[in-house]
């Protein structure tokens, strides 16, 4: 069954909708002034007051509807289609009460349904944007959790690799990581996946991951390499170069620069 992101029905999701949607709507109303109160000789100060009242109406509708959704979903999880319908009815009720308020303050000079049409168009356009943004944000959170669960491995601690924007791109157990190689503006992470050496290209820098690597046993051995110290089997030194030989036969030999040799040999 296709369901909406579960984070929508958490406390963070509840407060997120309750704060973001009304604030976004009132910002657009103040910016574009769509209800044309000037036609009724209403000053700007009074206009601001009416916008605040509309904000309160939307906030109250959101509070009641989100609480209802929370308890309904707790008893019977909503499908994605049901959630879409709930958002539509949320906008419908917000538009209905907003139209009622506008109809009353203008002394019922026009038909109520004319105001309802205006309110539905303006509020639907204003509310759908934060709805979509929040939905995609919660969907992304759910994907990150699914990625973490899919890579869960009780044999070792997990390393979360983040890109330059702070988004989780790869989660892998510490023993599976072999080494990390710098590749211009990217890092190439080599790790074991079902016994086979796999690599993942991550947009990040050596400096950005240095602290995280140090906490997880990945030591700097070269300006372009981190190596998992638990995977190093032998240090080989010839006339010109020193290499770390890993305990995986197919793995490449990792170069060790003179600046890091003494530090690594002491650790190993």
C-alpha cells in the first residue's frame, strides 16, 4: 500500500506544517495583496489587521485538521491518496472560513460564494507550495532512513558519508571500508559489498571527511588517501615508495608518503 512519508505524522512534521504553511501564506498575502481591500476604503493598517486575522483562521484550521490526521493515522494508517484528499479538504475549509470572514467585514456587499471562489484560488495557490516542499522534505528523510536500515550490519559500526551539502549518500559498516582516494573534487570510497570490492564516488573533499575518518579508524597515509588501519596487513618499503598491503587480495596497494610513515607504523 502506497503511504505518505511517516515523518509527516511525527511531532516535527506536525509543527512543521503548523508553522511553515500559515507563515508562507501570510507572506504571500502581504506581498501581493490579492483581496483588494482598497476597493472597500480599508487603510493599510486595517489591511494588515485583516491579514493577521486570516493567518489565525488558517492556523486554527491547520491545528484542528493536523491533530485529526495524527489520531486517524495512528488508528488506521492513511494511504497516499487519502492524504492528498485530506490536504485538499484542509485548503477547502481554510478557504471557506476565510471567505466567511471577508464576507462579514465587507458588510455582505457581494455574494458569499464570490468571496469563497477568490479565497479558494488564492489560498490553494499559496498553500500548495509549502505542502509540496514539506512533502518532499519528509520523503527525503524517509529515504535516508531506508538507506540506513538497508545497510545495517551488526558486525561493525556504521560510517555515514555525507556530500558537501550535508546529505547522507552512503552508509557502510566500518570493517567493510578499505580505503578512500581523492579524485579532484570527489572522493572515491572503496569498500566490500558481499565480498566484492565496490567503489562509490562522493562529491566531497579530504579535509571535510578527515575528522569523521579519524573517529572511525581511517587514517591519513597520503595527501590523496585514507586507509582503514584494521585492513592493513603489511607495510612494504622499497627504494622509492612505501605501500600498505591490505588483507583483501584484489585490493590495490595504498601509497604511504614519508610524512605519514612514522605515524602509521607506530599505530600498526
